[in-house]
C-alpha cells in the first residue's frame, strides 16, 4: 500500500505562509491554486502538496515584484508538457523585464535621495547663519 498524499486545509496554508484565508481564496480565483472539494456541499477546500508548492512559488514571485499573472504564466509553463527550452526562455524574459523595472525604480530613488540631500544641506547651511531679529 502506498503512502497517502499530503493534503492541507486552507487554515493550514494560511498559518504556514502567514496569509489570510481570503488571500488564499484570491489566489485560487486567479487560477494559481486548484484545491479539491470535500464535504456534503463541496465547500471544504483540500489543497495538495502541489498546491502548497505553487503557493510558495507564487509568494516568491511576488517578492521578486512579478505580477500574479506573470507568476501564473510561469507556473503553468512548468506544468505543461511543452519544451523546457521555451519555458526557460519565457522565465528569462519575465525576470529580465522585472530586473529592468527595478533598475529604473532604483535610478528614480537615487535621484530623489540626491535631491533630498541637496535640500538638507541648504537648510542646514541656513541654520548656521545668524537670524535677524525684528
């Protein structure tokens, strides 16, 4: 007899990944997770080890700044029987585009910091000057 597959409730995953059950249901609505249904009315969600892995990878993609649609596309590519070369090329495209967006944001932040430093220096210089009293 084989080992039974690990399954998780929505509460199990919410606790493990420090998410709300609402967030997990949202990921399900986005097509990122595909739980089985149980119970008399089919309302109880039963998540597989595959769903758990997809959730972990979705959260990693979010940390990298990818959209949920980009995360779904990449996860779905890896589950399809297509050519691995195509999958890796798409993964490289998505990550390269995100890297470019982050570099642009970094340049903007550096420009903002330089402007703040300039205003701080001007204000500190003014504070060193004696103020006239009327």
